[in-house]
C-alpha cells in the first residue's frame, strides 16, 4: 500500500506514469517536461497558459526548471518497483486524461479516440488501421508510404510507389486484404490438417494419462500387497521362531530330566564308592591281623565284586545320553520357509514350467536334444544325420522351439547358458520361417523376441569381451557391450495378456536386463539358438 501511495505522489498527472525528466511550474506543481510541453503547445495562441493541476494562468509561457531531486527519486522507485507494462494504446491528442484509441493513422503516425476520429481527415492518404505503436513497420522504408499491396512474386508487402516506380513495377500485385484472405484460406486448410493430428495427440495424451493412473494404481496395489505379504511373513516367522524355540526348550527339558536322573545315580554311586574307600583305608591302617582277615571274609566280595576282582573302570562309565535333534529343527525351519516361498511364487506367477520340453522335430540337424528334452547341444553333422527333417525343422539356423506353446497366462522359466558363449534365448511364434536364411534367425524378424550373447577376443590382453543385447525384428533395443563376464543363467517372465516379456540375469543380486512390450497375436514357444556347446531349461 505504501508503495502504491508513493507511486501516486511520483506520477505525472498528465501521462499518469512515473515522472520522466520532471520540471516545476511557478505554482509549484510538477510534470514531465514532454507532457507539459505538449499541453502548452495545444494552448499556443489562446492568450494564456494554464497549469493542468490548479488552473493557474500565465500570460507568457513560463520558464521550466528541472526538478533533479524529484527525478532521482522517481528513477530509484522505478529501479526497485518497475512500472507495470501497459499494453493498451491511448489517443495521442487526449493529453489531459488518457483515452483508449479506436484507430491509428499511418499517415499522421498518431492514434485517435472516437472523438478525435470524427474530426480526422478523410483523405485517402490518411490510412486508418487498428491501434498500433509500430508505425514504422507499416510503412515502406524506401518511400515512407503505407504498405497497401502485396507482391506474390517476391512475397513482400509494398507501397503504391513500389508498384509504379520501384523495383516491383510490372509485377502482379494484390491488395493486402485480398492477399491476406488467400493466406488465411491456406492457413485454414493447414488448420484442418492439424486439427485431426491435434485430436490424435490429445487422445494419445489422455491414453498416457490413463496409463499413468493405471501404473499409479497398480503400484499402490503392489505396495499394499508387498506390505501385507511381509506382515504375513513376519507373523509366520515369529510363529515359526516360537515353535522352534518351544521345540528346543522341550528337547532341553527332556534331556535335562534324563541327565538329572543319571547325575543322581552317579552321585549315589560316588557316595557308595567313597564309603567303601574309607572302609578299605581303615582296614589297611589296622594293626590287628585277625580283624583284617575277618573283615575281608565278611566284606571282600563287596570290595572286589562277585568274581573276587577289583571294581574296574567299566563300572564307572557315564551312560550315553541323546543330543538335541538339530536335524528335526532344521527340517521344521526349511519346510516353513519353503512353504512361504512356494506361496509367494504361486501368488506372483500362477505356474512354473516343468512341462517345458524341447521339440526335436523343430531342431536343426546340427543340434542334439538330451537331458529329458531339456538340453540342446550343437554337435558335428555326422552325429545327427539320422534325424528326419520335416517342414517343422529349421533348415538354416541352429535353433529349436519348445513342444508346448504359451497361449495365455503368466509363466516363468530359467535357462542355464553357462556352457556356451554364443546363444540366443527368447520366445517365437510357431509361424516363424524355417528356411528363410538369416531372416529365420530368432530376433531377426517380427515373430520373435530374444536376448543375445556373443563374444570377441580383446587382442590387447587376449581376454573375452561379452556383448549382450536384446533384439526384435532385427533391431537391437538395448546393448550391454564390453562385459568382462558372461551371463550364466537367465530367467524369462511372460505375462501374455499384459504383453510383457521380461529378462533377468540370475546373479547376486538379480538384475533386470530388459522388458519387451508387445501385443501378442499367436501362442508363444520358448526358442533357443546355439552357436556352440549347449543351453538347458532348468526347473
């Protein structure tokens, strides 16, 4: 509020903005030098000059003195609080009170309100346009005349002199209004073409927004699901812990009772032996031979045993005692944890795939299927000549498909690639080419999705450098080049309805390699290409 009041005090009452080069009148009022000068120019010849504020009159035009202090204060305020931008155009001749302009005259280079417009010259030289401040841009820089025509040959706006005597003489010209309408028509056609594109873009943005909302909802659901899962795990772990601790305590109590009984028996035996030792020692210390012999005859069997032999070490052995059944405890723990792991697997993926087997009918003649149809291995041609090639057999690429297809649902399976440094693993439609040359190689067509590993020798230190990539339709979508080590085991996760195929490296920790998104239109088969050695489906 204080700033607004100060701005009012430092504003010229004519232009209503902060003072620019302010001057003082004899009456004490201040105005911008240009504003008061323009006002007095209009009063020229009227016989007197008056102050716009107090109406004080002067017979002669007073001398104006610059008010430097006021000007400095206005500049300081303008630096701290800049003047708000004014986009409205005012009438040039309404100097006492600004009035919005209705038209601008290009000839006069002035803007006029409705009142001044009625008295304005009607000559054709005085061309009226919408209010503007850019008079120079609407005039020919060469002839200083309004730009009334358009030259299509040079794509330029020109004046009348340009048509008659200028460089555009003889050119076909059009009135600006006509040329503008033609351009507008072209622009309308452009708009008609852009409008469907904009609508499609808008629909795409809406789909993405819906997708973002779905992702957020799914993330929230998964967050709650995981939180509930771990709450349940903690509860089950606590229950399992209590059970194990209870079993340990029970076993300890049972063993403690047994050990206590044995200890009591040994204490009794120890006391008996101590008594016998004292008796024997007393006999040994007796001087009367008759008493010694009589005591021997009476208690000798008790001292030496029934067979007249001294009590041996065997009579003093501690009997064997059972230990804690650690194996039972470990089995209880393993079963409890395995049950929870199996429950989690069923929760996130309804089916593992022990039923996945490799189809020898699709295998290239250089491939050998073994290990209950779980392993594919590249072998010399003579070892596999007996294979009968059919229309299902791959003719040119050393690859094979699984016997069973995956037409729906969620599935995952693991592949051991540790014995090969050149392989491709993934999925493919059964309609993939069998003899189409390099185009039938999985990953090189639009009917297969794979992860690829290859290698090369680094000549500097003779080390293998592994190149890992994911390929579909012949395009590498993700490269992990220059790895110093191979991928030994891969897990593939398929959500058919969601159109997602994910690859993970089963390392420590597990590592996500890539996720394909597609709309699957056919059942999928597991697909392998083997460049050397073997790969295996593991369960």
